[in-house]
C-alpha cells in the first residue's frame, strides 16, 4: 500500500505541531505506525492523499452517525453558512436544538451549549461543586471525560485514595479532590463515600468507550444512582459518545437512570464542534446569568454546528428504525467475527451495543478496566496494520470503540467479515 504522500505530510506536520498531530492518538504511536492523511470522506469510507480508500470504523471518534458527507446534511450546512459563520449572539435555532434534545432526554430540563465535550464536562463539574458546596469528585478508572485538569488522574494504590495527576501541569492540590473508583464495582464507590463527606458528584460514562466498549453489569448503574441519592451526591452522565448513538434517548434511556446532569457532544453537532451540559431546572439555574456558577463561550451555540445538529437529530427522530438496523449490523458482525476467531484458535472477545463495539484479544470477558488492560496489545498492533492493508480503518489504539453508521450496509458487513477471516488466518 502506497502511503508516500502521507509520509511527506507527516514529516511537514512534525515541524509545525507537537508530534505532527492535533490530538495524540492520531500519531499512531501505540500501533508503531505512521498516520495516513485524509483527503475526503463519503458514506462509510475515507480516502487518503495517496488514493487509498478505507472502510471507516472510527467515524470521527463517534461524531458521525449518518455517514460521512451526508447529502442532506451538506445542503443544510451550506444554507447555514450563507447566513453567517458565527454570530456571538442569540438565534432561534438554538431554541430548536434545545427543544429536540430536552424532548429526547427527560432528565434535561435546561441546557447550556458549549463548543466541545471537554468544555461540557468541565462545566458540569464546576456546577456540581457550586450547587452542593462540596469539592470532591468520584470518577471511574478508565472513563475519559476530556482533558479537564481535575479529571486527568489515575488511581493510587487503593481504590479510595486521592487521585494523582496523570498529566504534567495538573496541580496536586487540584487532583487530590478526585477519587478513583472501579467501573462495575459498586463497593469501590461505597468505600469512597463512607470515608469522604465532601463529595459533590460522581461522573461516569454509562457505557465505557475509552478503554474500548465495556458495558455496565446487572444493576451497577441503578445501584450507583441509589447510592448517590442516599448520600446527597449528584450523578453526572457523560453521554458524549453514547448520546443519540446507543438509543435516541441515550444510555440513560436504556438503563432507566435519571441523572442530575448530562453531558453530550459529537453526534449533536453533526460532525461540527459542539457540546452541552444540562439537567434539572433548579440545578441549571445556578449557572450565570441566573446564578453564581460562571461559564461562557465565544462560539457556544455556533449557528453552523447548531443547524447541523438539528438536521441529524431530526433525521434520527423521524427514522427510529435505523437504530434496529445498526444494532443488527453489530450483532451479525460480532457473531461472525467470534466464530472465525474460535475456528482459528485466536483468543478474542467482542463487546458491543447499538452503534459501537470493541474487539479485545483476550481469553476472558472484559467487564472493567483491569480486564481491558490485560488484553494483548501486540496482537492488536498486528490486527490494526493488517486491517489497514485490507482497506479497513480502526482506531490506532486497542483501547477505543469502533463505530457503525447508517452508511454501513450489507456490502460493508461482508467486506469486514472477509477481512477478519484473512486477518485471523495471518495471526495463526
């Protein structure tokens, strides 16, 4: 496969950007490879500057659900652009988008638009602290909530110890307020709550997506909700990935949870930068200008992103059957892939839910951070490189989700299964 032009661009990029990229995972370091540079994308495929095409399972890290460059969306965006790229002022479409979202998510009574998921989670944490008057935050090991200082922490030697900064530049005095629990282990949350009376909130990805897909077990989320209610702790659902992807009403609809605050991004902007945090009216009224919790943004409610979001959400709302179609694609793919792996003697498990999946090179079920981390990274590196040769693009890291869009049809399913067959045979 020729990637000469991509190599030239990467060499140039490294002279102008840290690592040659604008987001670390794009550097392909964890798979010991160099990135390809994209020229265009359409439907389920992306095309690089060397003329190679790839069946895309990254889907802009879950921001794309209809498929790349959907014709209706493009027309909507062009129309929006002709009216202006940014207003820095109120406009009617903000109200329309907010109504669509609050109708789909009953837990959200008021919301505030931001420009990214990171900005949304940062603001949600500040709001929870301002509303409760407490400082502590519980997060789960392996759950990623953007590059917010207080959330870039990892566990110490114990489950309920104070957080240690996971990135230079994060002050210990800030990170110490973050406590690390274990996803799918409610006892780890209980121990933290029992020992600390200054907990403002728990923030959680209801379905983990940033160590790969890890689903909540049995009553974990419901137990978490009850624990938080009894302890007077706010629960924040980070549905930046899962919102409008796993169901029209997100993961909270599937698992019947009523979070205090919800954060979203990705799909609600139709591929444009956007985010939001929203929740109960009495909580959201603490946000400026009504309350004393300050948050603002020059590009919040950007008219182009908002119009794109309105188009995508309306499309999903009017075609709810697509969730069944996308789920069916994932179920068929999982069964075929796991059968092939078993026949080839390759340890491989697939975690999936509507619109997203991850394959782990592991002999054991993957249901938390430790089991995800124990999967075979070397085999994933080989998998990634073989699939690139096969014309399929997966995340350049073993600990990410893969995404299915509406543009992934039967031809793409068969192409993927055939590629897996050849890949597993090469790994034997």
